[in-house]
């Protein structure tokens, strides 16, 4: 009862611009169960100033969180017929779901479609590290790095609780702010159940269950989205595994390739995380990531966007242009990934010779690494991350000054290093190839959905206008790059 009162108080203390209710999770305290509520809104205003009515409303939100957690645990533990057989990730039987579960979260909204999947992962890490990752990756925007897939936005609370026998549960469920009449992505009870195993490993079972407006996805991406690889449980598990790998790599005692301190490794990996995030933000716009749209004339056209940066030190000051395009290739993603890595001197650096100064392996998988490069004879420096997992692969890079690179390698703050990333997102085309050939949900078979994206600094002056010549130049850049890839991969297939 005291916990309910505490949670009600948290809810009612929300302010209009609150994004997260911060909390601390301490799994080291034996015998203590700590329940936390995280709430994400763009705007939230109390329905009433009446204290009794406000307390009642807080109670409703708390009851919603508890009911969502109960449903999530059941969905994580049940098998057939709730989950369809022979699917990876497991896909939900929607008719069975509405038969087996109460209508506490309401019917499916008109014009929306359901997406629900489940995936498990056995991982070696500490529970408190895993929980901290979950709180750090909480986001109201869910994105596929392609201009052909609309960014999804959601408003939800996150409830985390330790149960008996070393089990933790983290559940998300949507709330609808009073000032937002349309919900783009509604979360039914989703999240993960974390169970400590006898061998010291953790078993994570993730359930992702959403209802989304049936729009904003180009036809070539629909198999990927419908399979759960784009927004579903398998993607969440891959993100979680990647974050755990980052932690392990940052704290590894085996130092590699010019790194003589752990703090330098941590700084470099933090910078790489921001590199990847900034790359994705440069592919598509959203309400929280605004760009001025210059062109988008068709599904196969290049998308060009512009923005001005006047006060953010994490990006170069001035006027930026972003150019991106996505297309299908009839070759496996692994082959595309290997080709881009092998041909990066020509594709990424216009044939200029590049030399690796230092690198960190970001996981045990070959090709997953963060590197600093120096080009010759121009003496330009680049940060690059290459990464692959069962849901996709990425090769992303950005110019970086030598002084900033040395600061990061020495363990300095990476947050003030300006980055303007470019690169490639290499995704499988779904569980069935576009030509109807069945394949597994892995990145080494089937066809490829490839996104190529560049961000460039047009002018260091923030009041500079984007000229037709600038847009033509970036469009020619990406068109030439796409032509090189198609000639190298399709003509040799």
C-alpha cells in the first residue's frame, strides 16, 4: 500500500515539460524490492486542480502499470496457441490474445494494425547493468534508418520491479496525453522479463506488442516491418546485446592497438554510440529531430533535408545538408557489408588511401569494431564504426580533428566533439525475399535493403542559404555512390 502511495505521488509531481521521472535502481540491497515508474510525455497537464481527483487519477495510472506487468509476465511465459509455431521471432496469435486476456487495455483502434513478437536471449552480465541499459535506451521515437519508413512516436510509462527468485520485470505501456488527439504508435504491455540462471547467466525474454497506424512504410520495407525485425522483439534484444557488448569491451583488461587506458576505451565507445545515433537522426526527421525537407518526389528518389546548427557543440556549427536514399539489392546483406568494408577507401573516401591509427573490437563478432583512421596525403582523420547483428548491419563514419581524437583516446569528454556522420544501413528484406524465395531471419541470406546517407557542412555560417548548386552536388554524390554499389554487386551476381 505504501508503494502505491509513493507511485501516486510520483505521477502527480509531473510537470508540463517532464520527459522522464529519474530513479535509481540498486540491486545490491538484499531483501529490498524497488519499484520505479518512468513516464515519457511531450506535454502533460493535470486534468484538474482538485487534490482528490488528482489522487484518483494517479491511482488509475498505477493500476494500469501493475496490470501491464501482470500481462507481460504471462505473455513471456505462455507458449502455443498464444504464440504461432515455427516463427523466429515468435509472432502473436491475435485472436488467441483477445480471447485469453481481459480487455483492460481496450480494443484495437480503427485504422491501426497490430505488431507483436517475442524473443529470448541468454547473456552474461550483471542485472543492475542490464537494468541501467534499459533505462538509458528508453525513447519515445522508434526508427528504421531509411527515408522510406516513418519514425514512430509513442507516449508511455515504464515500470520496473524486482520479483521473487531473482526475477526482474520491466514493462512499458502507453498513456495518451490530454493534448495529443492522435497516437502514432500505441504500446500494449511490452518489455522484458529477466531471470537469473543457476550458471550465473541472465535469461532475457522480450515481448514487443504495439498498435500502429497502417501507413508510413514503403512496400519494399513491409516484409521487414511485419516480420518484427524492424521494430519488434528481435530488434530490442539485438540492441540490448549490443549495449552489453559495449560495456564488456570498455572494461576489458586486454588492451588493443594503441590504447593504454580503459578510460580512453570508454570515451571512444561513447563517441561511437553518438556517431550511430547522429547518423540515424540524419536519415529521417521527426518532431524531436527537425529538418527542412527539400525534395522527396517518389519512392526511388533521393531525399534531401537541411538544418542550421547555432548552439549545439556536438555538431559542427553552420548549415548542414542531409541526403539519403534506400533501395533493394538481390544479394545477401553479409555480402553487401563485406563489400562496403573492402571498398570503403573508394566508396567513403573517394579513393584516398586510409590508415588505421587505433581500434577497439566492440564485440567478439568479426567486423564489429570502432576505429580511428588517417587519410594520406590529405591528413584528414575519421571515426568509423562497423557493426552487424541478426537484425542488420551498419558502417558509419565522420570526420574528426586530430586534437579531438587525441583527447578522446586519452579518456577525455567525448560529448563536445562535433560529429556529422555518413554511412550505410544494411538490412535484410524480411523473412521472405521480394522474389518469393523463403529464407531465415539472418543477415547472411536473402536480399538487402540498403540505405546510403551523407551529411555535409554546406557553410559554417548559420545564416547561409542552401543553393541549388549545393543540393545538386550532394545528389550527384549519392547517385554516383549508389551506381558504384549496384555495378559491383548486381553485375557480379
